[in-house]
């Protein structure tokens, strides 16, 4: 997403983030003991709406959430900034 980010927790970071891709693999466990009976060697990228399902991590505080949360925080912060050229009576 080509939109600004802001960490919703530390509210200081606008530039340093990590994309966290979600990976999955099949496993099977014994119903009674919980012991692993099968573990696939193949990992698959988890997808949502035909795009990789990923989270964003703040490099300053370590908070991890959806990309949408970081975009929303940036939009809320932008709405609070005074507009240049506006007059107050």
C-alpha cells in the first residue's frame, strides 16, 4: 500500500518498519497425546484476496499489527495537524 505509516503505539515512528509474511505448513497430531505424527516439509505463503497476508512491525517499539492499522494511525495524525493557510478567528 502506497500510503504513509505511523506506529499506533509509540506514535513516533514514520519510517522504520518490517513486513512480516505469514507462512503455513501442514501438521498432524495424535488426538490423545498431542505428539506430532506428520510435519510437511513445504511452507506456503498465507494469502488473502489473492495477495500475501502480511503484518507490519514497528522497528522502534516492536508492535505488530495489520498494515491497515498503521495507515489509519497516519491518517488520524494527519487530520490533527493544522492546515497551512487556514485562519482562526
